[in-house]
C-alpha cells in the first residue's frame, strides 16, 4: 500500500553554480554548488516543516544528477518517482553574485535535459492520489511540449479526486515560444487550481488587470477558491469567498538574492493552509519565509525548520 503523502510536486531540479564574486559571470573564478528548481525549492521547504513530500522528475546519471538526487533524499523528500536515465543529461545553471539587492544574472543550460522528456506517462496515478495536495508551477509546464499536458493531467486528476491544488505562475518567458502562448497556457493551468499565487507584475501581464483586486477577481471568476497576489516588500493581497485583505511584508535589513522568494512564500502559504490555519495566517507565514529567502545567497538556504517557525510564532 502506498504511504500517504501531504504534498506532491512535479518539476525539474538543476545544479546551481553560484559565482564567487559580483560582476559578469565570465569574470567569476569559482562557483559554489547548490540545488535549484522552483518545485524542488518548495519541496525542500515543506519537508523542513515536517510535511511528507513527494517529488517526481527525471535526472541523468551524471555527477550533477547524482548530486541533486542525494541532496533531495537528504532533505527527506520521497524521490521514489525520480527516474535516472543514463541516456539523458541533467540541466544546470550559472547564477551571478549581486550585492545591491538587484536580480542576479542567470544563465540556463537546460534545453533537452532529462526532465524535459517527462510526459503524461510519468504520472503514477495511485502515487499522486496518495497525497492530499499538489503544488504546480508554470516552470514545469514550460520546459517542453510534453511537460505541459503532464502538468494539466496532474492538476485535473487531483481536483477530480477532491484534493487541493496550488499554482504559482512562475513565468519564464525564455521557455515559451511567444508571450501570447505563455499567457494562454498559464491562465489555462490556473483554472485547474484551487489556490493561485501570482506576483503583481505577473498578474498584470496575465490578466490585463492593474490592481491586486482585479487580478484576484480574474482568477476567482475562472474557478480559483483563493487568490494571493504577492506584492514584494509590501506583503500580499488575498481574496476568497469570505472576503479579502492585505498582509504587510516583513522588514528586511539587506536583500542578498531575490531568487527563491516566491517559492518560500508558497512554502509558507501551503504549509499553513494544510495545518488548518486561516488565510491571513497563511499569508503572514508566506511573507515571513519569503523575507528570509531574500537574505541568503542560495535558493533554499533561507527555508526554515519547524522549530524556527515555532520560535517565530508562526
């Protein structure tokens, strides 16, 4: 019998190589090895908070793939549905170091990666439905022509079974053929989710609405039960059938690296809602973890343990 899981996510993990000094990537002399991937960032964060998390993916059997599988397994993530294929390669990326709080330069090497070969045949329905929640993002859907239908099917299966589904648009324009295709595909996926978590600028692009209220209304009219619009340092706006509200952000003394902040926010929201907390409490937890994430160099180094969360009273 399949062990029950709290959350499952499908997505690509990449080896992350972070430059040892600020400036253009070509001037870096050394790089620090880390893990990267929107879905795996969330999986790591939720596991550190004590949830049972499963991750489905594909990796090569190269050193990068072995590193990533070992890192995820050490976090306690269920990697039983990660396929390691000797004929395929693991994706990786370079990330620059910044010291002024700006977005760091990132260079991806993921085209044709093992994860891009994932499709609907990689979905183990019994395993998927052993979880009470699915977290999906626009990144996995954008990787290839086969991952998009896989993303749709996982979301449809979970909703049909009465499970909850969260969706972070996580726009990656370079992975889509056109901005119009990205908009249409992401909005289609959002209609399959219970909780939709766009950033303000993402929401403006996707919906044509300017305000957080308008963005939330757009997705609520298309089937979402809850929409939370991330407002960066200003916190977040939320809207559901019970009403709406705004939760302020947490002050940050120094922004080190903005990458991974949205994933940290998702960790807070998902974990709190699965804990049975109120929406405002969930948004507050998300804002706190997002603020932690921007104060460290790696994508997942700022994600707290349950003990740290309890100490913060969240």
